[in-house]
C-alpha cells in the first residue's frame, strides 16, 4: 500500500460477521493533479514541449524575465496559449525581475495584454506588482523570492499566492514540512537542469563585478568562472578551478519521493536551452511520471492528450555538467563540477591506444560526426569532432592531446540529434464518435478523453444503401489528421442501412472537430485573484536582501507592517555586503567539514581569487550549513 500522504484519506472499516470476515474499505479523496512544467525559449520550443508531454510551459515576455535573452512578443505567447489550451496545458509567463519606478507603467500594460490573451498565471519576484493597476491574473511566487521556510511560504499563501516555487536547495524533509504547513498551496520544485550556486534572488556577484544584475535577468555567470583558493597567509590550496560551478540537477530517480513530500509541479530548468534539449528532457520526465501514475492512482496528469516522441529519451545525451539530485537528502559533497562548466555529456569509455592519426577506445559505439571531449592532463576540457570510426578506431578531424587511459565523453551524438530533428508528431486527444440517424438526417456526437462533448446535426434526405456503409463511415470519420484529435472508435446506430456520402461525412467531421477544438479552449478556466497586503509580513525590517527597487514594493511592505526597508543592492550597494549565500560548501567538497570532524592544515579565512585579480572572502556558517561569499 502506498505511504499515507496529505492527498490520501485512508479509512479502515472492519465488519465482523458470523464467520469473522473482515472487509477492508479504502476511501480516497479526489486524486491530486500533478504537473510537468517545461521551459519555452520561444513559440516553437513551447509547442515542442507540449507535443512531448508538458502539462504546462513557462515562457518569458519581451522584458522583465530572469532570462533576458529569452524574450517573446505578446503575439507569439497568444499563439502558444491557444495551442496549449486545446489540451488543458497551462502557460505561465515570467515577470520575475525586480522593477524600477520608471518601468511600472510598461509592466502594467504588459500584464494587461497577457491577461487579455488568456495567460494562466505570472511568475513574479517583485512585490511591487501587487500594488500596480493590473487585472486579477493569478500570481506565482518565483524562486527568486527566496522561498525556503514554512513561515515564508505560509505568508505567501495567506496573501493570495496559489503557488510557490521553492528554493532548489531544500531537502525532502523541508519540502514535507512546508507542504504540511500549507497543504492547499501548490508547491513547484525544480527537477532537472542547471544549478545556481547561490540561493536564487540572493546573488549579487554579477552586479558587483560586472554591473549586470541577476535580479534583472542579466547574470554574467560569475559562478562558472575559474578561481584559485588561498588561505589567510596566501598559501595556494587550489589553483584555477571552477570552485563555484555545480553539476546539473537530475532528480528523475526521486520523483516518487518528491510526490509524497507534496510537490505539485515538477519544473525543468532551461529557458535558454535549445529545442532538442526541451524535447528530450520533457519526453523523458513525461515517461517517468506516467510510469508512477500507472501504479499510484492518487496522482494523475493535469492535462490531456497522447504524445508520440520520435526517439527514445536519454537525458545524458543532452547538455549536462554531470548529474546530482542536489540536497534532497541534505548535505552532499558531490554537487560540484570543478573541472569545467561546459557540457561533458555521456561517458563512452577509456582510451586504450594512441597513434599519430587515431586512437582506440573501449565501451560505447561512436558515430562519424560525433562531438567528444576529455579532461587533459592540465585539467582543461578538450573537445574535438570525430571524422570517422572504424571498429574501435577513432579518427578525429585533428588529433587532440589525448593519452592512453583518458576517459572519453560524448557531448554531441549526431545520430540522436538527427532523430530529435525529425518533424514532431502533434499531440492528440482521443475522441469517440457516435453517428445516429434522425428524422431530418444524421447526428454526429463526439466525446474526448478530457470529457468534453458536443454534437452536430446535418439535414439530409436519406435513402437506403445497396450495401453496408459502415466501413466507409468509419474510414471517413477517422480522417482527423490536421486536427488535434485521434478517433479511437466510431459507433453507428441506424434504423436502416442508410447511404451516407463521403462528402457529407467529411463536412460533418470538419464541423465537429472545429466545434470540439473551440470547446476545449473555452474549457480552460482561469480563476482570477488578487494579492492582499494586509497580512503581517514575517519580518519588521528588510535589508538589501529584500530586493525592494520601487515605490510600489516599498508601499506593499509598509502596509504589511515592515518598519525599515533598505533599497535593493542594484540601487545602493551596502559596504561589505555578502554577494552569495550558498548551500554548496567548498570545505565540504574538499573533505574538511567540521561537522564530520574533519580538519585541514591551512589558516582561515579562505579567499577566492579570480583571474582578473579580484579577491572574495569565504565565511562558513556551520550551524546553518551556509557558505557566504563576501566582497
């Protein structure tokens, strides 16, 4: 029996009869709808995500998204909404940057446009949006709001957020604790993709070093740069390594645990990723979730429609820096990828022999045209393209400095990419047709797998056919190739074997498919809501970490009882400010965790030195298991 959770109600009823028989009755609440949320860089990628199994997609508007390079017009988002709503798929738009005063009118106009085209919700960071003149569109609390405690999520729930995107760093126990505190609030949690080393919304390194704010969608990826680690006496501990660059998240083996912890939406990171990545990763998680739903009837999909990927999903073949399930069990020391911030891809084998023009390898079969890489003896990642493969002999386009014993990785599988590049098979809704005769002609009824039904009647002077029409009727009504529907069955109920022209059947099929499509779009009901700032905020003082950058946000927090509000880091940089708050700990990764009783022979504090000579002090708060990077 599955473990008891907040979404199940088990009631045990034992009826003792003459023969001491026991009847075990289990009553369940309505199954909980679970969402697979995929990224969309643009309209094309959004449609591909839907065709490969997404229950929802998130996409950036032209401005004010945390990925500035992934902006889209309102017109393109409207097209995505129309396609998505046919299948009950939701579309969320990211407006998750901090906003300046001179941008408020522009944000208000943008939100009004997004509301009018039917966007299901906005993902926001700036609480100033709550005080703007906008329609009552649902708002989701972005992970940029630093959502990692029950108290914070209870507050957000109390003021009207139906969904909160949790910090990536939370363990299963912490997610469970939050779900228990707010069982009716949807929890969105990242399940796959790139990791920021700092808590989201609490990273100011890019702004400090390059004048490019991560809270404004302009992150310069400071954490992917190489650093040297030195102690307070200048002793070099580590030289020129990517000490803040983390592996990529892959929690596909922990989905069931996350479901039972209370996760509603499984989010794939990657609004800057290409379309092949989105196809592959979305299809992979769709299959993993569906496997669980087949066993666990208390969880169901939140959208409808079958998908038909033209490949077997394989996450290791898409961009990755190595995988980690990242903190789900608490502290870990395998989350860093010190060698490179680039994609290694999948491990294929070890080099056995090297000659002047080729080398031999054990392990997986490679293809002509594959992209491969290895970590050279100097610690740098070396990549090269394969010209041809003959058995276990690999001939590169130009010979790299590869040596016997080196591990080889494939970060571009040309055959797999060719399969991904094939035209998508559109998503399909299963539908049942019933054709009956009426006194005036014929009536065609349709019912889709989503439970949407409609009928149309066609006037026609009936005449008895010379032979059975059933075969042709079924053939003609199943020709739904250019529609979102896949006809599973056609039921025919006639008083007589009437003659029904193919042209009439085609016209009725087109009409009912158009009507059914419109009804599916109309069935997507958005529940309008507004935030309420009268509920007391959890703090009476906000430092620069509150990211308050406009008067509307200032007014919101004041009305919520906050007495002192400092301006955002981007407006005024505090002296000696902490630039990053990291669950990742360099001492832990080096095997020096004091909680584990480990020691080292260096004199603290430690410093990070960047290639341009900048120096950053590391502060270790071992009680909270947080590493701070300070300027």
